[in-house]
């Protein structure tokens, strides 16, 4: 029972992260934001469903279909899965 509660708690965090990344993007397919903006929204960056590394070595963390890559100067590139294939 305890394990099921923990899985439910993590799934709730992942769904919240996904919702916040989707809200951050709005109608855009990718957007650069300050990391502090994501943190102020309440996103928990330590929770993600999977990672993706492109041919250039850029590493993205994803929460289901929405992800982000940390850039320099405290910025993050927020993307939707479909856009990653075009980069």
C-alpha cells in the first residue's frame, strides 16, 4: 500500500510538471525562459519521465511530451516532443 501511495505522489508531480511546461509554452512549440520562472511556477525539475540527448550532446529532461534543456545564464529551452525531432 505504501508503494502505491509513493507512485501516486510521483505521478501527481509528473502531471503537474507537464501541465506547467505546457502552460509555459502556450501556443508556441519552443520557448526560452529563465529557470527561475519555471521554479516560481512550482515545477520540480528533479522529477521527469525520461531524458533525451541529441547528436550534438544536448540533454533534455522530459515530463511525458514536454521537456526542457538547461542553457547558459540560468535559462531553459522548453519544448514539446514533436519539436525535438526538428532541432
